């Protein structure tokens, strides 16, 4: 596990500034939620932590390493996306094993890690199935399984539940929190959903238009919002 430090990080696409020197400190084992309206820069910030976007200014550190110039594979992170991105022609087991195999991990270790992830996520009965034979919730679990088997220092989630129906979203929220309580992996979780932020976060970062409006524990933001935007955003679920 590791702490993550985002220090004065800025991002411009061409001449358009989409992030203005944002700073966030994430403690070892903490579950931090980045929340804000669509287009405010959440995914861009997360993708910079993942190494999928370059940084226009500032530094990102994971553990005691500045990672600005490291490719994604060297950052010891695992990212779970909204659209799962499972391989349709691979079984559940193969989907979970693939990234480890690519890295040349010992087959016995791969098998052991896949088994452990399948047990944690209740996927053991489905290992030989293909993604099309699974429910939406099961597919989301496979996507999480792929992240877990890598034993990363940091989990990054980008709106992982937004394709699921309301009932399943509530269930998966609980599952992701239980997973975090079990593994204690440092997590950055992006959502535009206030309820997700309020129920899942140790610490919430409220963003608007490429800036941070407020950082705090859920109740702190609810009881003492820094401004009307935070009050409106946290106080009135979409
Ligand atoms: P969010 O995830 O909060 O919805 P994003 O991080 O996806 O927001 O986007 C922030 C802003 O950056 C938006 O205005 C978006 O249009 C812009 N943006 C994102 N990616 C690119 C890109 N590759 N090129 C140009 N503009 C981009
Ligand atoms: Mg986004």
C-alpha cells in the first residue's frame, strides 16, 4: 500500500486548461472519492495518476516515488473503468489472469491469485464462463478481479457503477467498500454521484471546473460546506 500525493497538478489540452494546480493528499489505505459535475476534470486527474495522460505541471507521487515520467505499468496501480473493458473471447479466469501472464508471472502464482480474487468476489462458480454469459454485476466483479490479482499499491476507479441499474449500484457500493475494508488498498474513486461519495468515502474531494472546491470527511462537508456550490452539490442528490 502507499500514499498518493498530487501536488499543484495542472493539465491543459492544447491551449485549454482543464485542471488548475490541484493538490490532494491521500493517506496509505485511505478511500478518497473525487466528485463533481460532468466535465470538471475528474477522469483527467485520475488518468494522470494512472499514467494515461501526461502532466502539464506539478508532481504526482505514489509511495516515495515521483511517477510523472513513469509509464502505467511501472506505477503499481490498477484501474477499473466504467465500461469494464473485458475481453469477450476470454473466460472469466483468462480475463483475470491476462495482465499477470503478460508480465511473465509464474503460472502457479497466477493460479493462486486468480483463485483468491474469485473467492473474495464470489466468482469461483463462473471462472469458465465468458463475459456475455454474466450479469452486469458479475462483469463488474470480474473487472475488479483483474485489478485485485495484480496486488497493486493503489486502486483507481472511474465511475465503475454508472452502467448498472439502481439496485445493483447500491449492492456494488457495499461490495466495493467491503473489499476495501478487507484489502485496505489505497483507493481513488471517481464519481459524479453524491450518494456514492457520501456513503463510500473516508475523504471527499469536491471539484468544479478544474478546481477543488473543498476537501473533507463526508459529514464535515455536509455539516460545514465551504460555499453554496458544495452545499448544493452534497445536499441535493441528482
Ligand atoms: P469528468 O471526468 O469530470 O467528466 P474529464 O476529465 O473527462 O471530466 O474532462 C475535463 C475536461 O477536459 C472536459 O472539458 C473535457 O472535454 C476535456 N478533455 C478531456 N479529455 C480531453 C482530450 N483528450 N482532449 C481535449 N479535451 C479533453
Ligand atoms: Mg469522467
